[in-house]
């Protein structure tokens, strides 16, 4: 979708569809809507009355313009009540209206979604994000593709004093949305395509395009560094593991050095502790954290933030074979801790343990974050609509949660309850990778990983319930959601003082 800024008046906009927002508690038409309605001879207000248009978020009504304005159709998109107004309301309104415009056959659209209390820049960014994410499709493997496509969207900003801010918002929205779409594409691809080697190649392509630093460590390199936990998970698969390290360095002095780690299990069978058929079917999405890291690094060079960022992905499959890791095996992680393998299906925390230890030793960051489809327990605790956040530092936790709110990605902080650490004791090693006690599985996994952070500020995002959806959501269809990309971008933008 081509995105642009339109500075003409709404009745002068040339497009197949003109989209205008309305709050549910507007007592009368806004000046913008009223001007369009007058040009249409009152038809817009009559249609809204007939359809009982209430202005709820996601509600869309439309009317044919019949040449009375330069747009072929006019769509009204609900923005919800003013008290709940914000960028997320604009995103969802843009998403719903862009989908409706596309389904009506529009190839071009213009949108003016003036939500109460939302700045011109934030409104423009949210409109661009919502339109791109809402019309996203993954149809690469379909013979019969839908012929309907919204090819362009102009964000309308008739106020001259707001146009520079709106233009910056459109550009940011496009960068953020395309980064999210890249993550979605990677998650939606089948596991016979997205192997560890494929992720490494994509990382190298992104690095070349953005002039980023990149290195890919092979199995032998990781073994020499002492990454026994990661290499142990990888030993059952024919596909060779790839440890990916991306680096973005700003021009001039960096305000902070941040490491972002994404879980990169490109397929998780469970290993010798084999999953059920139903439990295994969708395990191509176990690299959603890695996909988020790659989406982030596609965006960073375009945003030029004054923060040094390192992205780490310990990519591998978790497969059963004659060489696979066994329950009861003992491995040694990069920081020297030994781990008894209580369950081979608790593999993500093993790969992340070595990635965290590598980050602490080799990069020495100010802060570390990881994103991982880590536990089914987080889904039991929070359902399919919330990601879990665990953090060793309250300030870091607050920044992550603030970024998630700004991005419209729902997250909830859970405690690192130290008493649960008792269950990770092993008779023959420093740790067991699963707990001997029932319950609190997401907390236990986080406590396990904390031992590999070297005491540095660290936040863990468990996205097992939010990385993939089996139903259409307000900002996208079934499949990979790209969760975490926009939260990371909002978090780094806030560190850079740009949000």
C-alpha cells in the first residue's frame, strides 16, 4: 500500500473512498463531517440514522457520493467514546474502514480520523498503521488470490499548521507497520521454509539493506563459547543451528545500549518428550520472538534512533532423533551453570539462557529484553489477548508497559516470585529446566532465565498467547500477529526521546 499525505479539503479529495471518523458521543456532526454531508445533500446523516450508526470502534457506514464530492464513496468510521479516545481507537477505525473500502472495490482511499485529544502526528501514524495492518494478507501459497486490493491511502490533514507533524506520522506509521508485516510473514511461512538457515539469510539481507552489523555463529562456534544449553537443544535436528547477532549503532553517541533477544525455535516437536499432534500442529510459530527482532531491525536504520541496539536469535529446531537430547541429560550453559534436562519440551528457556549469558558477557548492555512464545502457562493465566511481562527492574517494567500501551499491544506484569525457585533444584546439577512443583509455570520459566542475566536489568515478554491468532482481530486476519514489534519500537523511541 502506498501511503501519502493529502492537504486538500475533504470535499476536494480525489479517491475511490473518503473515510471520516465520528465519536459515539458526538451530539452532532463534527464540522468536517457536516461539510461533507452538506455536499451530499444530507444523504450521509440519513444513512447513518437508517443504519443506527452508533460510532462504536470498528463500526463503518458508507454512502455513494454520485459526483457530489470528488471521492466516489464516503465512509464513516466509529471512534468510540471521547473518554476512551486515543491512538488505538484511530488504528482500529482505520483498519475497519480500510478493509471495508477494499471489500467495496476501492483501490484508493483518503482518511481523516480526528479523534479527541490525539495529536496530528499520532493520528497520522495510527491511521497509517491501522490501514496497513488491517488489510494485511498472507496469500503466497494460494492459487486463487482475491482481486480486491487497496493500493493507496492518503492521510488527510487540511490544517496547514499540522501538516509537517502529520507527514512525520505517516512516515513512522509506514515503517512500524511494514516491520510488523515482516514479522507476520515470517511466522506465517511454514517450517519447511523458515529454517534456522533461512532466518540467518533474512538477517543478512536486512543487515545489508540497512548497513547494519551482523554475524552468524555456527554450531562449532557456539560450542567453543560454551553454549551447551543451546547446542543441546539443537543436537536432535538435521537442520544446523544458527546463532544470529545483529547490531545497530547510531551516528554519534548512543544514549543506551540495549539487547533484544527473540526465541528462534523454527519448529518445536517437543523433542523426545514429544508433543501431541494437536499441540505440535502450529509450532511453526515458536520463532515469533525471532520474527519480532528481524522486524525491529528492518525499521531501526530508517528511524535513526540514538540508541545502540543488539538483536540476538538462537535459532534451531527442537526435534526427536537418535542424536536428540534426552530427559536426564546434563548440559553446561555459557555462564558455567549446569542444567539437568527434566523435560525436552522446555527447550526455549535453554536457548534463551545461553543468549542471555552471551549478551551479558559479550555485549554488556544497559538493559536486556527478550520475546518468546515460552509457556502454555501464560495462556492459562492471561488468555489469548495479553502478553505476560516479567522484569527485574521496576523502571524497565514501567517503560515496557508504557510502550505496549502506546503501541496498542496489551501486556500485564506478573511477579518473579522467588519462593517458586525451590522447584528448580536438581540433585545432580545447579538447576533443572522444569519445576518439581505444580503451577506457576510462566513464573518458574522466568526465574530459570533470570539466573543467566548476570544481574543486569532484564524484561521477559511471554507472547505465547498473542503471537498467533485463530480468529480475525481488529488489526489483522488469522495467523501471525507480529506482536512485540511496535512495542519494541515505542520503547526504543521513548528511550531516544522521540515519543
